[in-house]
C-alpha cells in the first residue's frame, strides 16, 4: 500500500517525520498529549479539543475502528491527530469503519510512525505549544515559519464556534449492555427535575448522565442571556465543558454571576473555570495540561480516591476566592485543585469529567450529588 509522507513541526523547531493516515493537507494548533489507552473516537469528537493537535501516548491506535454510537458530538473537533502506530485492520463487533477513513471523511490530517514517547517527554519538559501537521509541504522551515506566526490558543474564543445555535431538548440515556443507547419517555415524570444546560462545547455523555440521574434536560446556546434561562424557571443550571481559555468567554462569566444565588449550579471543566471567574477567582494555565483517563483525584467530601477522565489546560486558584468556596477535590498527580462548592449557596463544580466518555466511571456520582442538591 502506497503511503504519503507527513511532517510534524513544533514552534520551538523540533521536527518529526512520519506517514499520513488521515486527510491530506495541513492542520495547526496547540499540541497536547492524551494518556488514554482507548477512546480515540470520543477524544476526536470532544469539542474541548477544538484548536488542538492530539497526541496519543498509547502505542497502537485504530485497532477497533469507529462506530456510530461513540461520538461525543456531531463532528470531529480535534484539529489533527498524532500516533505512533496506526492499525488499519480493525477487530470489533461494533465497528463500522476504519479510523483512517473516518479522519479522511471528516477532513482531519493525521500522522503516524513518529516517536510519540519522545514527543510527550518534550511537551512535559517544554510545555504544550503550537505545532503543525502537513502532508503537502516538505520544507520544515516553511512550516516552522507558519507555526511561529500562529497565535497562541488563548487568543481564540472557540466556545462560540462549537456551541449549538439553537435550543433543544435531550432524552437519550446512557449506553448499556445489551440494549445499547436508550431514550427516556417523552411524557414528563413528576420526580424528574428540570435543568438548563449551557452548551460551551457539551459532550453527549454529560447529557446522557443528566438524563440517567433523573433530569429533564434543555440545552441552550453559550450566548443565551441569564434572564432568558431564569424565565424558563429550571430547577437548576449546568455549565458545560468546552475549549480554550475561560477568560475569553466574558459573556459566560457575566451570565454565571447572574445565575449564582438564583438557581443551583453545576459546573464541569470549563464550566468549573467559568464559575471560578464569576466568583472573583483567578485562572492559571498548566504547563502541559491534564488529558487522559487515568488521573487519580481525591474526593475530600468522602475521602475516596477516584480514577478520573480529564481534559483541561487551565486551573482555578481556589484560594483566590478568599473563603467563598471550599475545596472538594484534589489531583493526586500534582496537587492541583479539581473541585469546589460554595460555602453558602447551592453551587458545586469539578475540573475533571464525571461523565467519562472515554474513561472510568468512578466520578459519575457527581450527577447524583447535584440531584440531591436540588432535592433539598
């Protein structure tokens, strides 16, 4: 089989030569690494990866193909994909197509055959940085010039690009064996609580987890005014995950300020960071971020250690909120803050992903915890 050459060039001048297994062309963005062994389809379709080139640290990717039930959004959002070895021969009863064909169909450039361990070690030492994948330009110096002229990720407001344009309701429940994806009944259950979820780049599994926890879910665009949400009179509000630097989403922060104290609020990942800013806190960027499905987090509420799914570059400085909130979760890799709750108001949030997709389900009880908060 004839293979096309591809290059990966980083902003600091490091060059990797490999082979293309995705769409022809170029992709530029911030290069990050993900330590999950599986779940590449969910990762590629997670809107939080908008603006990023994702490196998988696991050595062989593609061996189970892709299917129609695992995407976390309507399209692929990762700018590009980087792996050590692409496996074109897929073996899984749920598979519908090879990963390479999936990437080509969706216009995502991808490179294989490079030393991803060396790349990961470089990113850990030097930090996440802009990179470019190219199958059409063979001169590394030209690619480096493009890379160095490209703005950093904090210059973009990707939330406006990934958010839904229209309000919609969601009824799909979690996938389970052997039925697959199920749907909640259309008729209203009096025991269910009505919530509004802001779509800053929301994953399908967050919505499924909310339905599973007993919520009737309405999803609204990121720019929806807080006054509109309050007119809908929900029992609670969810601020979702999403891409980029939360400090660019000033509209979301202002809306969160108006909702705090009016309705119970749950924040997840970017939503956690937006809540931090709305409460007067500060945000800082991690050197290479947390991306993967194997991050140990201690739940300080019950003292348990949970293995969590994570995908974020920024972190909330809990101390900067000067006693308004208490720390509820702590990352056991580096000690960074992973969750908080307001000392007086019904507001909770986590930095990790309790919905998994991909990753372990240890933290899924967060949705039930939010439900109990509404039952008070």
